[in-house]
């Protein structure tokens, strides 16, 4: 079952963002998923999947905003996956 919601924003806020409605929707989704990941409500791989982006790109967005994750990995496999992604990201720097 697919459900969606509509969020109404004040016109002034939309104007201040300088974004088209489409880009504003993408940015809002990104912020929401970053928050869910930060709270430990979704895994790294699920967060990236929700946004249809690679996990390393999601981590870039997460750390660019200096966010911290409240929960930890839910399994050894998830911890190893997160570590591997972080290692590959550091090698590209």
C-alpha cells in the first residue's frame, strides 16, 4: 500500500527557499530521511534506498550537515556494511 501526504508551506517560505516545487519536495524528503536515520529509525541502506541514492552519497549529505546518529547498527552485518562504506568514502577524499 502506497500512501502519501501533502504538506502545505507558506508562500513566503517557498519564495525564501528559492527552489522550484519539485526541488523543494526532493529537499524535504532528504531532510526527513536524514532525521529518521539520525534517530536510528532506519538503517543506512534503507535511508539511501528511500532517496534512491548510493549509500556513500547519503553519508556525504549526513556528515555535511554535522549530524550525529542516536542509535547504532542493529546487527553485526549492518555495522560491517556501515564501516565498509565509510572506509571507501575516506579513500576517495
